[in-house]
């Protein structure tokens, strides 16, 4: 009998241990980091390299730039550079339609902009079979000057989006952390473009010294956040030791004798340092890690090890 009792207690202990291990595994799964990415190009085109990259890095969500909103020379607020779908979207990935709005738009009449945005986003999604849109995102480098008009537009857009069962998010630039919180469901902290691009002695894409003064606001920022980290590079044209512009193509800017082209790129080790700093200040902001961006040129240019460092610091 003692032997049977001992076996029974042992089995109970093993069952308890198994239950605890299962609960721990489930908790880890519930809190597992979500891997996402931006796709910031005027043409959506997937190939085998991109598809392999998505699978290898378990990327389940793509923030897909649909179009920009700009002020035309005649002073009208109009859409621009609408995305073209050269290939179908993948059915097993969640897509977040994203719209970039130039800040100067909010110096104009924007009372109907929210209606136009939602209608155009839904039309593009339906036309190109973008499945189950659950969220849309607005990207704008708003300022105190345009805050009132921008926030009013967001509030109207959020209300209308909710009627369609869609959440609204907005990008949050570092300098905006010290400003009022926009009326959206959540934000994405843009942890890039932190410095003055015209300074040739620093990396303007991401520099911890440039980011640090703003990060002190992160802990108390009253909005659910995810964080986007850079994986891109710029080609800067320099003339007589002065910054001229970013080169986007071979014929974009004239290169004169004596000019210099300087490459500025996201440094994996710097990204990891910044990510760890955010872990200490606001760990939930890293529950979803977003790469900016996975246009095909970046996948081709940067080694897989770079991305793995960012995702798995």
C-alpha cells in the first residue's frame, strides 16, 4: 500500500509539474514578440527573396503604404503616389493600410479629409483583395501649429473607422512624445530619423545621443505603443563639405566633379542598444517589433544577420 501511495504522489507531482510547464509555455506564447514590417514603396511586388525573408523572420503583419496626401501647387489637398499592385498580396499576412500626410495639409481645409481617406483606403483594399483590414494607420509629422486640425481629423476618422470595425493607429515621432497624445487607438514609435541630416559628423538615421533627450517621456506616454526600427540606408550627396540632398536614383541629383557620396545606414549594434534602452523604460513598446522597411532593395542590400539582430537582441 505504501508503494502504491508513493506512486500516486509521484504521479500527482508529475501532473502538477506538467501543468505548470504548459501554463508557462502558454504565457510565453501569449507574450511572444510580434514581428512586423513596413513596406514603403510605390509598387507592391513580392518575389521569392521577400517571401523567404517573411517566413524566416516569422513576419505576420505588414504596414503597407497606400498613398501620400500632399498640397498641390494650386493649394489643394490631394492624394499622391498611390501604390500599384504588381503582384497579389499574401493571404496569410495581416496588412495595415498606411497613409502619409504632409504636415502643411493641415494649414488648409481638411473638414472632409477623414471621409476621403477612409473611402479611398477601403476602395483600394477591395479592388486589390487585401484581406480583412482591421486597422489603418496615419503617418504625419504634425506640430503644435497643426495639432488642433490634425487631432480633429483623427477623431472623426477614428469614429468612422470604428463603424467599420477598424482600429486607428498613428505614427509617433520622438519629438512628439513631449506633446499631447493624439486621439487614436494606439501608436507606433518611429525610432529612426533622429538627427539632423545635414550634419556630416553624426548618423542621422539613428544616434543614441540624439534619441536620449526624448526617450525620458516614453515611460509616461499615455498610449499603447509598438516600436519601428530602421534597416535602411541613405546615399547623401555632399558638395564642398555641405549636404546637398538624398540621392534616390542615378539621375536624381547632378553629381559634379569634386562631389562626394556618403552612405548613412542603420547600424545593427546601435539598433540593439536603443531597443534595450526601450526595454528598460517601456518594455511593452517592444512587444511588437517593426522593421522600416522591407522594400525589395533593403532585403537585397542587408544581410539576414542584420534583421536577426534586431528581432532577437
